[in-house]
C-alpha cells in the first residue's frame, strides 16, 4: 500500500504575499493539480495533504470538490517542511508499506513519473525524482569569487515525489531525533542515517512554483502539454 503526502503548508515567502498553493492553473488550484496526479495512479491508495493550520477546512473542501476521492485527511502543517511531513505521517494508514512525499508546488509532475519513482522505491527501498543538472555549477567563496567549477556529470537536482519504505523512513526519523529537522529534503534524512537512496530520472517537466513568474511559466507548459497531446 502506498500513501501519498502532499506538502502544501509553506509560507510562500517569495510569492509577494500570494498563497501559491491556491493560485490556479487551468482553473485548478496548484496543490489540487498536484494531488490529482496521484489520484490518477493505480499505485497510490490514499492521499494526505498538509495545509496551513488556518486553511485546513478550505483545503479539504477544495480537494473534495475537485475529485480527490483518495483523500484520507487534511492536516495542519508545522513550522517547517519536516514538521508538516511529520504531522501528515501520523495520519498514514498502518497498512501502508510506502510513503510518497510530494511538494504541492510541483503541479506538472506526470502520473507516469510518479509510478516510476514508486516502482524504483519498491525495488531499492528509497528513490527520489531527479533531473540532471545542465547549468555549469560554481562554488563561490564568502568574498564573492569563484573557487571551483564543479563537474556536472554526476549532479542531479533532487525533486519530488520522494518515495520510501515507511518503516525505513520512520526508523531514520526516530534515530536522528531533532537532527532530522535540519534536513533540506526527505532523502537527506535517510542519507544522514547511512541509508542508500536511488535516483529516478523523470521524463517530464517538474518545476517548482516559487516566484510569481513561475505560475505564468507553469500555466504555459500545462497548456502546451494539452495541445500537443490533442494533435
């Protein structure tokens, strides 16, 4: 059994006061579009959404109205992303073997890519969606000067979903204690615990909406995808 956790409780600090999760792409709220991709997957059995504490009922109604039939719960998010995941984890079914953690602000993920990450996690215990880095990456010192050009042949940008065997993830969280709160993403928790995490290179665009311009770009990409599929 796979439980999907959609993390949609962030402060949207770089969105000029706009809650990006409630902004719409093709008349669908961003977090709902993300959840719908998991709704469509036969591999996903339930969906838990972490929402801003004061918006839990609103998020729940929106999810239901847009057809998230696998919705198991909408929980109040915490002060950090990790705490939001932790709150959602408490609502995951005891029968769940795997958890798939996804940023609500990544609405363009393809269901096929979600299923590929899940399949790899079933094989390797843990796998994360990732994309190769094409830009030249520079290491810069505190003085603002370049110290090193980092070879990009082995560099990947970690994205979501990140899928883990539930027992493994929970055991690492318990082992690390408060240290787990400092992890920049969920796969880092397993890395800090000494576990191996597999990479699943995804095929489609999986951009994260961070700034206002990203909404415009995401809407254009979404429209283009629909147009191409119809031709």
